[in-house]
């Protein structure tokens, strides 16, 4: 009877991580797949991608035994799909191209059909997978913190009503999981404070400013304040220059609030100072910010993990070491 389940096998690590242990691993993989041991002497496979996919029970068992005997720590994940027959019956001295699936000799370094260089292609795929994985993790961590701020925004709304048309300019940029709670009006266009960020609108252009990017909130002062007496000047200074949607990089941004909006300045103080990114790797808040082109990065001073900040999501995504 045909099997309806199959197994993926992930490589987690080596019991013996010395050069000798690593070579034993590479040699074992060579025996199992026919791929050159030198591939694996240099690059240890990531635990994120399965080393073997969609195996039937018998072949999975055989591979598990062989890997375990060689001191390789693995994880076996049952998959709710039938085994891929092709993988069972193919000549063990061939491999398939990861891009076009063409079978070819196992020792080939590039595809005879589409020309991709296997090692390079696989490394690129892996980097992409890891980046997606890091974003997903950052979102999971952020979701826990976010809930707290959603509640805080809702609490604010219990005592301060937000007019129905207050968010109308922002309808294309607001996300389902954020709660807008305060609108401010200024000469430079409206501002919307949400549970996640401050959004400004000017001529149909938006800036999405996570509270975590704010280093300082300043009110009043300066030459502009005297020339526009009735207006209160609000300025946000950033941890690192902020890349705008118009392609500029600015150290701070200012608005001239109308009188009614200026009454809410305490709220901007409160939210602007309450939040800071934390290191996605070790959890500390000692961070060094820098702006590279249109991306803001932050490096953890404690564990050196670099992060890229996603302004729309308001999350810091651990970036990969080059
Ligand atoms: Zn190919
Ligand atoms: Zn850290």
C-alpha cells in the first residue's frame, strides 16, 4: 500500500564539532548523496532547510541510522504528504538541479541545463530563507509587545473620542492590527498616532515613524515659532537619520500644530519616549543606530547582532552576518 506520509530530515549539529568530526559528517553525506565531501567541509548546512526531503519510512530509517552512527544530531519531521518516489529510485550518484530539477552527475558544480552554480544558488536561497525566518521571528516577538500598546491605545480612546473621519487620509496605509487613537493637524498636514507608530501625511505622501525611532520630542522654541505665533512647533529627533518616502534622509522632522492639536502634546511625549527597540538576539537595549542609504540599521552593543529596521512594521529584524 502506498504511504501517505513522508519525512523530512534536518541537520541540527554535530556531537563532535572538531575538524575531524566535521569531516566525518562530510564523508557521511557524500556516501548518502554522492555529493562531494568538500562541499560540506566548507559549508555546514543550515538547520532551517531540510537536508533530505519527502522520504519514505524505510529510506528515512536508513538515513537516520547512518547519520546517528556518524554523531550527527538531527530532527525528523513527519510530513503530511506521500514520499517523492523519484528520490527513492534515482541513481545515488546523481543530483537534481535546485533551480530546474535536471538530473546530473553528483559531482557537477553547475547545472548542465540552466547553468546555475549549485553552491552559489543554494547559498542565496538559504540567505533568503533566513531573512524571511528572521522577519517572521521579529514579528512574533513584536506581536507580544504590540498587544500591550493596542490595549493602551484602546484605553486612551475610552476617554478621548476619535472623530469618524479622523483617519480618512490614512486609509491606504493603516494596517488591520494597529489602533489609531489621536489625530493632530498642522500646517504640514495631518498626523495620526496609532498603537504602533506616528504616520504623517502631506500631499498624499506618508511617513511611517515607529515610536522606537524617536530619540527626542521637542516643543516650541526656534525662529519659526515666533513667526507663526498661533502655532506650536513639534519636532521629532531620530536615533539615526530617517529615510523619507521622498528619498531624503533627515535628522529631524517638524510640524506647526494648530491650537487644539497642541493641547495633546503630553500624549506625544508619553508615546515618543516610552518605546525602544531591543536586540532580537540577546534582548538588551544598548543599541547603536546608523543609516545606510534608505535603510536604518541598529547594532547591539552587547552581542554585536546587526538589525535592519522595518519602518512600516515597526520591527527590528536581525540581519545576517556577511
Ligand atoms: Zn538547472
Ligand atoms: Zn544583542
